C-alpha cells in the first residue's frame, strides 16, 4: 500500500478495510459482494432492490437498442468472464478491462446494471452499448432507468 498501487488493500479492526483506488487511500466498512439477476419483460417495471433502481423496457421505433425478440432478457450485475462488443470499437472487450479503463472503483463495479439477452451483454447501463444490439434487428426499444424513490 505504501507504493500507492491501485487494488492494494489491508484489513483493519472492527470490520473495516483500507485500499488504494486510483491514487486515493480509501478507508471503508467491509461489505459483502452483491450479486443479482432478474428477468425483464417489456412494458413491466422491474425493481432491483440491491441497487434501488427501477427498469422499464419500452418498444420505441426511435430506440437505440434493437432485439430479435424479447425472450431471455435480464438485468444483472457483472460476472467473471463477461465480455462485449462496444459501440465504436472493433473486436470484443472484457468487461473487467472496460471497468479498469474507465477507472471505475472495484467496490462500485458490482452495482452497475447490465442488460443481457440470452446471456449476451446488450448494454452496460449508463456506460456503453454492445454494437450487436444497435440497429441490427427490426424490433427497437428504449430502456429507462430510475432511482426507486423517483419512480412513478
């Protein structure tokens, strides 16, 4: 930790930890890693309690996401081995590398919602879409995300 290397950490008394995150020393209470996965259906609001957000997938002829159908849709967080094909880039990118490049602290990564179709990433919500689901298919959608307290 003395060298200030991102990712270095040590346990502290009373269920706290200290770690380096992109040049900052963070002292924080230890938390259990969260994992969530919920099926998503069009036009039906989905509340995800782990991150206190509501998701709504709506058919929208001007939507930027396109899907072949609405089977196998999920909202979940990251998994080991995840990869996607980012809009504006050639080839594929590991999700862990994407998060590192964006300098998203490790503690925050499991709270980022990921929209999937049949196990494939459609969108890292609030960050980047997968180009395979942008204009490829005839059915177009918009996915709306709200804090649960703001949801109507």
